[in-house]
C-alpha cells in the first residue's frame, strides 16, 4: 500500500478518506481548509474532513505547504476547494476524484449544474491533477443515470460511493498501479458555484425548471415580504381546468391553490415541505393552514 497525502474539506470527502484508511494506505497527512465559524457568534469549527482525520488519529494541516515534508508518493484530492499550485505538483503527483463525466462540468459545482441543466447522466472521474481547472487526463470513470426526482444530496451520496469504489479498485499499488490515462474528449463546460440568487424561484418558468432548483436543497421564494424556503415539491402534470398564466386578466404565476402553485404555462408544483423565515421546516399543508392565504395569494411578492 502507498504512503499518501489526502486533500479534502466537505462531508463528501470524508468517506473517500475513510476508504483509503480501511484499505490499509498509510495516510501520512491530511490537508483541509482552515477552521471557520459556522454560525453567528459560534466557536471555530473544523471542516468535516479535519474532524474525521482527527478521529482517525491522522496528522492534519490547514496549509498545502505542509505537503512538501510529508514523505508521500501520491496525493489524493477530493473536493479540497482550492487549486493545487504547480509548484506542489512538481514535487508530488496527485489524483483527484471529480464528480462529473469530464470534460463536462469542470469546476466547483458539477452535481448542482448537472441537475439544473437536466442532464440524463453523470459520473465520477479518477483523474490526474494539473495546475489547470480539472484539465488532467483520466485514469478511470464510472457513470450513473440521474433520477428524475433525485436531490443533489442524494446524487452526491451515490457519486461518493462510486468514487470510493474507484479508489479501492485502482489505488492498491499507489501511482504505479494506476491504468494508462486517457485524454478528456469533448467540449468542456464549467460548473460555477451556485449563488443564492440563482436559487430564488421565478414562477413564470415551467414547473420542471423550478423543480430542478428545488432539488438542490436551498431554493427560496418570498411570501408577504418574508423569505420562504421550498424544501421539497413535486411536479403536477398538466390538468384541464387548472388556471393558466400569461393571459389577459389570467392567473399570475406563483398563485397558490391549496398546496399547488401556478408556474409558467399550464404547469404547476405541489409544495410538500417549506421553511418559513425564522421557523422550522414544516409540512406545506400545515403552513398553508397557518398563513390562511386569500384567493389572490401569490408567491414571490
């Protein structure tokens, strides 16, 4: 087994770290992002990867400069959150688990962008790390279909599982045991980080597009001037007699009809769970009963 350095930060990188340790690799150093405050006035909190590394009794650093003295033969990167400098790569080859089928969705938010764009499939690549953004050659990959109702959290968990299998299958002998890499083929696309403003729901869009944003887990709208998180919702097929929008004097998009919301055209969503500002997430029907919306109640105002 190889002596490794592991670079990672969020929860999605925890199981890959544990997988390498269980497989018998000598993880000499774990590099993660510095501790941060995760709530107003709260104490500094370690990243999920740092917390897991300390639990496993591994040495941890928050600066990539520590890699130079680790005596490793290979670095493994999983959602570290920073570009690895070329100077570091000159001293230590590294591989990366990236949660897309490259070159589609290079960058920070490949899972979220795949859902927002309605991709039918995605996957995981075990790839060489270069100084560029996810430009390295690919050692191995695994693909999977994206479920029509699958949330980003659910999809990411499945991709982590696939990625752990790639690590188990191909890193047994360290760098020497990796397959011959291949070039990325196709036109690159880039997965920019999803900003909060992108998750504000626009009810004049078709229900399918709104539902994709909801599946990311942080979608929101407003009601009576206050923020309302839409935790989960189901798309309702077009139905005869349901109010249409964009007609003279017609029903405005965002109109509430029980737990159904009018979206673009003749489409609609059924709210399942909502998160009112300053309260706990709750059943949408319970929220509706509490706010008692009138016949002219519209979300997004």
